[in-house]
C-alpha cells in the first residue's frame, strides 16, 4: 500500500510517500480501506519529533479516518464486513489501509460524505471527553473556547450550542469572528485586537463562564481564571502557549475552581470505546438531523500531506483539513 511516513523529524517536507505492507489487524481490531484521513495538530507535533506514537501504535501519522471495513475482528465491535465507518486511531491514518480497534469505529452518519466523516473522530472524541465528561458542561451553562476556528473549536461550539449552552470563542481575525458566530457562538472575540478577559466580563455581566476549553495554556491560565465563574472548570487539551503558566491559587481556593486536562491518544481502547458509545447515543443523531456538521476547510491528495501540514501550521484553516485517497 501507499503511505506517508515521517522520514526524519522536521518540517512538512519530511513527509514522504512510501510503499509499506498492508497492516494485519490483531484481536479486537479491524482492517479499514481508507477513503479519507483527517489532519490534526498532533500530527504536526509528531512530525516535528515532539509527540511520539504510543507503544504498539503505528509510527505513521494520522489519528482519524473514514473508509470501509475489509477484514479483521468485526464481531468485537458489532460491525460487519463492508461497513462504512469512521474511526479513531493511535496512528497510521496516512495510508491506503489502516487497522483500528473495533470499539473505536462508528458508522458514518447518514448524509455525510467520507471526507466529512474523516474529520469527525479526533475532534468529537476529544470534545466529548473534555468538555462534557471532564468539564461537566451542562445545559444553561456558558463555555469559552480558545481557538474557536480550529477543528476542535468548530466542533466544540456547535456541540455545546446544540446541548443548550451559551458559547464564546477566541479567534485570530475578524473573518474568523464571523465564522464562529455563524456556527452559533454568541460572540467571537478577536484576541489580536480585543482583551478576551474584559470581553467575557462584559458579556457575562461579571459572572464569568462555567467552563473554558483551552488549547493554549502558558500565560493564558491566569487570564482564564479571571474569566471563570465560581465553581468554574478549566480544561487544558494542548500547550500551544507553552507548558508553564501562573496559577492564582488564592482564587482557585476561594472560588472553588478546577483546573484539569487530558491527552486522548495514550488512553486505553476501553476508555475510548466508552466515548464512542456516548457519541453514537448523544451526538450521531444530531449529525444525522443536520443540527451540527463537520466543517471541512480544505482537502489534499495523500501525496500532498506536506502541503496540508504547511496549511495547518500557517493557521489558515477554519475547521478541518482532510487527506483524500480516492
């Protein structure tokens, strides 16, 4: 099969098309003929040498795909040979074939294309696990999303609004402000020209938001605390602003704040399988009813994965970037 591997750690140009044997699924795994594969920020970290694959996972980048099951242990996930699925992977998605745990496969929602479905797993698993499980966002509460125009951001905005929450989002341009507001955000905040702390205070009449989904961390943490309501929760899922920041512990104690975070990739299959079951029950009906939708900014052929990475690192996209294999 054709695949894209990381020849050496470095920039987008180190991604090379190679020939590799078709992988063999193990117990509880299925073989998927890949139609499309999502591109995610962790792929760029792995390419740069900063985010190694977990033990036992493929060294190829790619954390989500859509395609057809053509082999493996279909019974493990209640699947069938020939089923069209999208799947969350620990690696290996940038290829014509990949293996995935059966429990991490979900049927492609009715009405969605392979390209749209390929942009679902990484973002929806991540948002559900962090915003609703760890962050405990509930109907009537307010959510602040940093990086609102990203794949994660556009997913979090739509899903939280659909679940009955008010959403605010920080973005880097006025064009993106309009984009996130079109998706349902009550207010987009251009962090380049506006102080998001002051904006959130004004928008919430000083109360603050209940949950913050933070992909920046670093010096955002202290500012996040100023945006948070009493009993509020900050959930960190990436460190684009750096791994260290200043926490005001007196505020944390006095106002009973929670600061938490997670990484999804190394978690066990059983954990991810539970998220998949929750998505199928609570989110897939919203997708099929067209109340929410994946936002695909651009597609590239598999052989142009380097161009896809360059686009992601330039911060040009609104929504997902997807590699197409057919």
